[in-house]
């Protein structure tokens, strides 16, 4: 998202300013100083991506060399919003001002491209990333050898009749007969169970199993998972919503993000609200902010909020 890109550009500017690695024009910016800096940076070299930034701020020019003239003739007041933002006199500024700042401080990568989140962190991690991924890859291989691989948050449906049948290596006719008989019985049991469930729903509100009263056809969020509830139940400080069996059974907050591994990329979902990042086991909306859609865990988010956090905790 551009909001994340904006934060990274501004943080880069502040770090360079605190280290004293910026030009004098950028250390204590004014509209006139920014104008001079634009001309200096333009004359030092440019790329196609920089032309895209200049076009956005100074307008389209048929000849790229005309941008020097455009910089010289621009009204200095057009640079004042960026100056006010850098001096923290305003809390926000236009996107084109952020892009111009990225060009002035040689921020990489630039300009912002929709859907590309991880370029900056990939460059920053450099060799350390390769080491981290090698370690995680070894751990992931060990997991696959021990538990059959896959994400620890991927769900496997288990038979209601118990653990799976372990096949025998022997070719005994008795063994084959026993397995066939057990498979037939298992199939019949599944059919009977399905019929019982259907019949039970038909008999509402009195159920086949003798339960009386209202069904638990609603649910509410309890810290890290959903809990079923009666729709007219009164629970303090919670929002009772219609029951979704999939979310009730599979949607949970991951309270230990440090346990996430490389294989969980695109199999775990996250939210970032007010700079707080949370991870969940299934897609959907944030349980406490239903207007916020969860996003699949990307490589960028894994490196920044899992690997880096894990390294910082050591």
C-alpha cells in the first residue's frame, strides 16, 4: 500500500537527516532550497523512473531536457506543502510530494508500484536474508520429514470414525477381507450419520438428541477465536453475529507469530491497523474491525514482522 511506502520514504529521510548525510538544502529545507536541490539532482543524472516522478510533479514535457527549465520556472510556493510536512507542521501531504522526496533522497526502489511491497526490504536484508532463508528451509524440510510437510495451519479433515486405517504390507486374504469389510462399514456409518444430521435439522426446535430451547446460531469473538452463542444471549462488550461454521472452527488469531515458517507465506493472513500487525489462520475480515479485509502473508511481511521481530527478540 502507498501508505506503507510513504512511511518508509519519510523514515529514510529522517534517518539520513539525523546522520547528517543529506545536502544542506535538505537538512533545513525551504521552498527555495528544495527548488535548488531539484535542479542539482536533475543535472546529476536521471532514469526513466525518475522522469515518471518529475512528470507527476512538474507536468508532462515533450523533451526530457525541458524538465530543467520547468524546475527553474516553477513557483517556489508549490514546494511549500512538502517543506511544511518535513518540518512536521502538517501531518500529511500529497502523494506526488512523497514521490518527489524519494527522488531527492535517492530512495530505492522508486517510484511506488501498486502490488510491489517487498522491494525495499529485500534490498535491505541482503546477505542476511539468504542465511535466514537457508535456516528456515532446513527447518521446513525437517518438518516435512517428521509430520508430512505443509503449513502447520493447514487443516486436514479427520474421519469421524477415528484414525486412518494403516495398510499392511502382507498379502494375506484375511487382511484384504477385513479391510474391505471395514471400508464398507465406514461408508455406511457416514451415510447414517449424514441422515441423522438432516433429520435433526428437520425437527427444529426440538432436536433428535433431546436438546430443548434455542439453537446456538450466532457467535462472538473472544480474544483469539470465535465462540458459539444464542442470538439473544447477552455478553458484555462483544458483538454477537450470525454463526459461520467455517470461521467458528478454523478462524483463529495466531498468538505466537514467532512460530511462523517460510511455508506459511500465502497460507496465513494478516492485518495492519494503527501500526499493529496481527496474524490469522484463515482469510476474511478482521474480527474487531469488520471493515478491514485480511491479506495473505507476503514475503515482505514475513521478513519484516516475523523474521526481524524474531531476530530482535534474541
